[in-house]
C-alpha cells in the first residue's frame, strides 16, 4: 500500500479532512504562497481541460461563440448597476497604482506614490459591467441581436475562508453573456443554458442534480431570476454546481445599450449571464470518491485505462511489451486514453495504490503467466472488483466496461441522493435532522424573514424552488402562514 494512501483520513472520521487531503495526495492541487489562491497541478488541470472541452462543445452547439474581455474593470463601471455593486463590493480586489520602484535600501521594491491611477481598476469578480459597456458599441439594431458570447477566464473574489476548488480567491471558470431583442428570448436562453449544465453534470460528471430557481435573497446580484443546479455531496450537503441568470434590462439600462426594434422604436437590450467554475472539480471529488482515493467517471478521467506489467526479468518485460502494444493501439484507435506503465523505478504494488488513489477507471495487469495463457487481469475502480479475462476481445470488453462504470457511478450517486431527500413540514423535526445532512422539501411562505430565521437557526439555506416538484398547497413550517412554494432546503458548501 502506497504511503500516500495509508495516510488518507477516512470519510467517516472527518469528511472535510478526507477531502482536503485527497485533493493534495491525488495530485490535483495545492495551496500557493499567494493567500487564498491555489496551484492546479497537471493531473487536476487535465480533468479541468476535459470539463472545458465538453462544455465548450455544448455551448457552441447552441450558437455561442468564445471571446475575451479585460481582466481589469474601471471602478466607475461597477457603480452603474446598484444591486450588482452591492453584491460584489466586499469581494473586490482593487488596483490603485501602475508602477513599483526600488526602495531606499536598494534591496527591494515599493509602490511608487507618483504612479497612482486616476481611477482605480477592479480585478474582475465577474464581467457583466465590462462586457455590457462593450456591447453598447456592438448593438444598434435588432439585426445585431442576439449576441451569444462566452469567455474562459479567471476571476478574483476576496474570500476570507478558502478551500481548494470549492472556494478560492482566484478561480477558473467560464462566463456566458448574451444580449437579446425580447424578454422571452432572454428567459429561454437562461433556461436553455441551465439545461446544458444539468445535462453535462449528469452525463459527463455522473452527478445527479436538482434544477430550480433561486429565492430573491439568493439571486445573483442584479438578476431578475437565477436558475441553479444543486448537487448532493456524500455528507448530505448541497453544492451549487452551476447558475444561469436572467438579468432583464438592468445592464442594458445601466450601460445605455439600446437598439431599434422591428417596430422602429428604441428599446433596451435584454440580458443573461451563466457560469460554472473549477468548483465542479470539488463536486466530482465529493460525489464519487471513497476511502481509497478518487473515483473518476471515465468521460472525464485523464487516464481511462492503465496497464501495468509484472515481470521478473528483461526478457519477460520485452515479451509483455510486445503483447500490450497491440492492445494499447486498439484502445487508442477507439479514442480511449491509455497509459502503459512499464517504468522500473516503482514496484507494481505502489503503482496499483497510486492509480487507485488517482481514480483511473480501469486497470489491466499482465504477468508472465498471463502471457503464457493469453489472459489479462481487469480491475474496475468503482467497485474494486477483479477478474481474469482472455486477451481475445479485451479491447471491446474494456470499451463496454468504461460505459458500464460511467452509468454505475451515476446510479450510485442518484440512489444516495434520492434516499436522502425528505419531505418535512415540522420545524422542530427539521432542526433536529438537517444537521445530519440531506435535502429537505419544505413549504415556505415566500418571505425573506422566514428564510433568514431558517438560516440563523440551522445554517441551512433555501437552495431553490425545484422545477420537478409538484407545488401543492401547504403551511409554512416556521411562520404557520399559507405557503407559496415547496422549496429545497439544505446545508451547503
């Protein structure tokens, strides 16, 4: 057993510590010397690249194009949309000077006081303001609409308490920003992108999600509606895994983005924005992984199949190499990523533990006896089951096994999620149970006061009004007033 694996805290001992250790031990990321920021290591970034590639293709299928907008935003831009600036003001990093100079001791640098900017620049916490200031120059007529842009970039939000992938001061994400001629078209786009996120989460990440609309308190700053996908982690907490916002004409008005409509009248453009971030990496880890390390869905695993030889001498290794070369070539021809690890600097036992820790979906092992018998050992990471199979037909078998693993880990996560969704209309019962995790479907009177009390009493929040839950009449469990909605409430990350 590899040393890294022996030292991994069990989930049952401390789920939080297990997560923090796993991110580091599986070579996904580590803390940097910049407070609140992380280094995403090559193995972790390879997963992010697969997430990026799949989502990017899905966006483009809906007509979205990629662009890039500035990292720095003039402070005055953030003042134009009142709700927006209020929502992000406490998280903004501000650039005040544009030059350094050598200090008097000649052993370091200081900020040059003569290089103060006339207007401070904000490192983007999100890009609505800079983008809508740009769209003002692109839009004159309804013929210029819709504009469907996305950018892959980094943003900065000055977080005080950080955790790798889940909450860092700087993180990677994509942010889509669209402009439309009608309210209906903008609302349809916001809902469409939420469905894109939900489809990706379930079919690629194997993470079941609840789709819904946020309460007014939980909306994105400056939005009329925020749509969300909420995933359940193995400790029963919710993780907001993607949001799509209908922004109305708020940013069109704030930045004077007007167009001549079909009736030859001047009108403000309608807006949406939508995004997912490296937080998806956290969702991936916490939904599927176990006490042995990562469990990755094959569609997002950087290495889908690893092959390890076991040999006593160079002659045996050479013979195994020749046999395995054909299997590797056939797997790669099917688009399957394969690593043949015949390096002699680590023992097979270490390699086994290391690839389990890193969540490689399928491991193949071939020894001298396998070579004689034309067999190969197959182990699947999701269940840790092993079997010996003939090499004849092994490529097709592995291809089908990867599909089976993808489906199995989704069904496992969905079963867990469904078993931990509860209907609850008694507040004392709710307060006693919510601390142990789970999604609670409760009647809510629609008031911010009730919402605030739930949060103060339990640290749980209204995650959304779910789309697929029947909105039956009921009574709010806190206020006793008639309910407006049955909502999803949970503690969250």
